[in-house]
């Protein structure tokens, strides 16, 4: 599935849509009172409003040549070298672009390079492994779902056929250090119009399902979708569940993969390579009107970008791997008015702590902007 930043990715865009599965998404925030939050299995304290709020200010900017790209789509990724990865069309046909920090194009990962498939309907979420290989969810013109693996130079390597044993729509993927995959998505209900069932599983590097991972909030989220609750479902696609198919996931330095469910407060699960749910915690923007947009992991920290859809105000919450609140960042007021940072959050790094955003300006030139706390 593709999660699209709507309206040509200006600076402060919050409308998202799914195109790979003919679904459209216009998420609505979920009230805090609907979910238990503020504690994990170790009893972590509430992660809500705090007084340690600071501002983010732009410290550098790279303007790409006009012929490079004009549009970009979620997801956005970085590797350990600071290279940026993103899609440039809604269906993924043109491939994933890899840019160096200075804006130089290093590679393009194209699903059409696989000679086994004559037609690719769409592509979706992708992950970058520690060795630079890229893993992408791909939907050929058939019922089976795949992960395509590419070498770091963009060349096609192999296809992994995901075999959970039932029809489904995977929406996010991450790679463990040993090569196994964590994949989350939605299983089709027996009734064509029924709400889909959340599913998360550990798959081997050949696509065999090794273990289903049960996440404690998924049943509640499915019930909301089944009831047609506008906070997680779609009037144009009643079987959708935004809380699941907007999920984000990334591997962390502790060897676990961290899964974020699209909900306010954002629900996180740390999942081990063996499929154990190590911990659960929530990240609260302090206001139920904010929506989680994206998250990135750096070393032992997680940065979560939230946005208030009416005011277009951004808030970045930083927590450790147990969910303890470390910092809250807002955009410097002068930049906020001109929309310099926006919602296309691509990278989070430490030492120094930096946040990288992609912005498309009025001349359709792509800008890579780096902000630091002030």
C-alpha cells in the first residue's frame, strides 16, 4: 500500500490516501479516552504533556536540481549514512529514489526490474537493512503478496513470496538483523463487506510464516472498524482500518522492531526477533486533536511527528525505547508561518540531534531541510 502525502507536498499537508488497494484514507484522530495509555508492561509513567518543550530551527538546506524530482510520497527513510529514500509516484512504478545528503541521486529501486512479473499493480512500504539492501512490499497482478529485495546500488536481487496461509493486504515491513521479516497488515474477512482482521507475523527470509504476533490492542481496533467508527474506518472503503494500515515500523539498536499503530496516543510495541512482545507503551502529543504522521528510530531513541490537521501545527515527541518522555519539539514560529519543515519527516539522527524534512516549494523544486533543537 502507498501512503500518499496529498496536494503536491507543499509544506504542511496532512491528508493521506491509499492507492495500491483502491482505498482512500482521510484519517481522523482518536480521542485519548478511548484507549488505555500511559503504562507499559513495566509500569512506565504517562507520556503526555511536559514542560521540556523546545523549538526546531532550520540549520541547513539543499535544493535539488529541478530535473531531479518534483513529487514524493511516503514512506520516507534514511540509512546510517544519511542517504534519503522515497517514492516519486503514487503507484511506485518509477521506483524508490536514493539520494545522498547533498542531494546527489545514488540509485533507483525499480520493481519492474524483476523479469518474473509482467505487471505490477502497485508497491508499498519499504525498509532499509543495515547492509544497505532495500525490502519493498510489492503487489503484482495476482492474489499473492511479495517483498522485493534490492542491492544497495538499486539492482534487483530476489522476490520473497509471503505465505501466511490466507488472503491479506500487508501494509508495513521491517527487517531483523538475521534476515527474518516482521510484516503487519490486514486479513480479509469471510464476508466481503466485513471489517478486516489485524495480522502481524514473523516471516523467514524465504517467506514462510514462522509465528503470528498477537498485539493486545488489535481486537479493540478491529471492533472500531467493524462498527464503522470514522476514526479508524473509511466511508469509501468500509473494510479499511487506518490504525493498522497506517502502521509504521523500524528496527532499533536493541535488536527489536518497534511498531507504531496509527492512533492518538500512538501505541508502540517492541517485538523481538523471536516474535515476543517485549513491551508496550504509548506516545501522547498532549492533545487528542493531533495525529501521528511518522516515526523514526535512532540508536536508543524514537522520534514521532504529530500534526494538528486544522492549524497545521507540528509537534515532535522524542522517547527512549521504553517510552519514557525525553523531549517535545515544536517548529520555530517564523518557520511555521512559512511552512519550511512541514510533515515529510525523513530522518532522525543523534550526536548531534537532527531532524531532516523534505519540502517541495512553489517552483516544484525539492528541498532537503535539516533542523536542530534551539
